[in-house]
């Protein structure tokens, strides 16, 4: 067992606390009319994966897919339940975000590498390759904010793909950059997937899930509808979408 | 056992790399790669000092020995405190875009902010010591004891940063309230006035303010060439550790919770 989720639930809290500020919060708390609403984005999800599994997570918008991925990556702690993850996780979530617009491309590359847990020696060694893969050789000393959004995602992808993780998490990333880069990135992705890592893939393309995944988790409004063999669940999901 | 030790070393190496890159980023962003940028951060306390000297020497200058140094010590410590805690407060909010996408230890952002503030402080301290020399105060080995309040301040600032950064994630008006608070701390830290003229029991009350305690340590060493008592050292450490303890508790309890609030 490399990934195991036991009754994982995540609760978001909705309210106006961010707008009212601390003074108003204290006053309302004292008066007893401070109220928040709860919202379970992920509700009682359990599944487990073996080494080499390729899991596709499907579901309509707002099903809780991204929140669940954040739990597996360790970014979020589940409100209830347990998430056991063994090994290094490489998560490719929203690739172009989280960079610093004022720093140069080179500085951002090193900073991102450091955040992903690489060492400086490793980055020195790989830097040329990263830039070459992202096709940003001429932009190395430009401020990051001058890049197009496609270029930003390309850089994010190139840095994140370097490692040989035990678990790879992909959130709609097989749609990065222009057609040529997409082909290149998908090739790279398949290379990593085929090396035997455990992969979790969120995709709205059912065709892609059918083609790649051996297991599927279907979520709807945070609840687990089904988990199991890819083919059977994909067929059921297709039926479900037709009825809607 | 050896394997585990190796892994630990590897992890520390990675953390150090992240730490260095974050400090570099904070510096570059703050000074925008300009020469005046670094100079400015040292000039700001000097200009404040100049204004204070012009205004207050008239009132307190005659009764206080080495009045310029007295004020400079106050400004030096207070500016450091204000910069480190103010930056610490914003450390999590400013980087929320990063750690809601990547799994990084959040306290790193706070630590790096504190280290860049510390470097700034040490640069200003060089100017301070130059002023001390110009004012005709002889340097002595006791000056090395100044490391002690600096370490206490660092711990104190990190602790307060842990508290404030968590609060600021939930409440946006923390910033304004804290600005108000630091203003009060400034007036209560006896930066530009001596406290001798207050009645004894009021003088004691000043020691409730940790910033005043650290400023006084500086003044005792530099102006009076005296090492404070052991109990005074304990008081310094007590404030630093108390705030760090509360800060760590709050950080541990709330640092991942704000992701639930949308």
C-alpha cells in the first residue's frame, strides 16, 4: 500500500470573518451572533493504491477533486480521517502559479527547485536542461512577469518533472503550452508514468482516463460514488453524464 | 541508524537551500536591485535620529549623558523590532499563493523574513558603533555581550511573528491594529526620553515592555560600560521564550487551518 485514505473529509468554513476584521469578530462573538456556514468539500472518501497504479479521479466541477489532491500532497490536513502516503510526492498543480513576478526566470527556477525539495547541487546540474526543455534560453534574465502564461506553465512543468517521485500527481497538466510543447510534455509524462511510479490524474477527458488509468475514483459533490476498475466506472459515469 | 542520520542530513541540506533562496528573494525584492535601496534602509533610522536630536536635545540633552547614543540605541532596537515583526506578520499572507499549491514548511517564510531584517539591523549597528566611537566612548570587551540581547530579540521577533502571521491570515485589519500597537510601544520604550524623572513605581512598569528591556540592555553596556545583572539576563530570556512558546503553540494549532476558510 503506497497511498491509503481512510474516511477522509475536508470541511471548508464560509463566513464573513475576513471582511469584518478582528474588532467586529470579538464584538459579535461576545454578543453571540457570530455565525459561519460549513461546507464539506470532501466527504468520507476511502481508497488505497498499490505501487504502479494509475488512478484517474473524475467528477463534475466542484466534486472535490482538487481538494482531495491537496490532501494527498500534504498541503491540506483532512478535517476528519487519515491520509497515509508513503514516499516522495511530486505534485503538478496549477503549474504557472506561485512564481514571483519581480524575480528573473533564473532566480525563479532556483527558488521553485528549492521549494520542491531539490538540493542546490542538483539544481546547478539540471538548470541548463530545465531551461532547454522549457525552451526559455533567451529569457533567463528577464523578469518573470514579462513571460506569457504559456511560457510560465512550461517552466513550471519542466522544473516539476525532473524528479523521480514515488507518487506523481497531475491536475489537468497534460494541457500545457502550445501543440508542440504539449506533445513533448505528454511524452515526458508517459516516460515517468511508465517507469513504474504511482500516478494520480485529474482529468475532464474521459477518453484520456480510459486510455491511461487502471483505477478510477468517481466523486460527486464531495462524496465517493465509486472506486474500482477503470472501464466499468467510466461507463457508469458516461451514463450519468448523459442523463444530466 | 546510519541510514536515518543520512536522510536527516539530506533534509537539512534541502531546507538550507530553500532558506537561502528565500532570504535572497526577500532582499532582492525589498531593494529592487538598487544601491540606494540598501543605503536607504540604514538612512531611515538615521534621519529619524536627526529629527529627534533637533527636537528633543533641548529638553533632555543636558540631563542625559551621551544623549545622541541614548536615542540611537533606542531607535536601533525599535526599528529592528518593528521591521522584523511587521514583515513576519505579512510573511504567510504574502506567500499564501505558494504554499496553497506546493507543500513547503510555512515557517520558512517567516524565518527568512526575520533573517533579512536581522542583516539589516546588523548593518545599521555598524553605523551605531561608528557614532559611539565618534562620541568618544571607548570600546571594551563588554560590547561582545550585545550579542545576548540581539539573540533574545531575534527569538522574540520570531515568536511574535508566529502569532501575528496567523492572526493576519484570518483578519485583515490586524495590520492596522498592530501599527497602532507599535506606535504605543514606541512611546512606551523611552526612545528619546530618560525615565529618571518618573516616580519609582512608574519606572518599574516600563520593564513590562520587552522592547524597553532590550533597549536598556544596549544602553547599559554602551553608555554605562556595565554588564546587567544575572536577573536582568533572565528577564530578557523570559520574554523571548514566553513569546516564542505562545507563537509556536498558535502556529502549530492554526497554520494549516486557514486553508479551510474561504
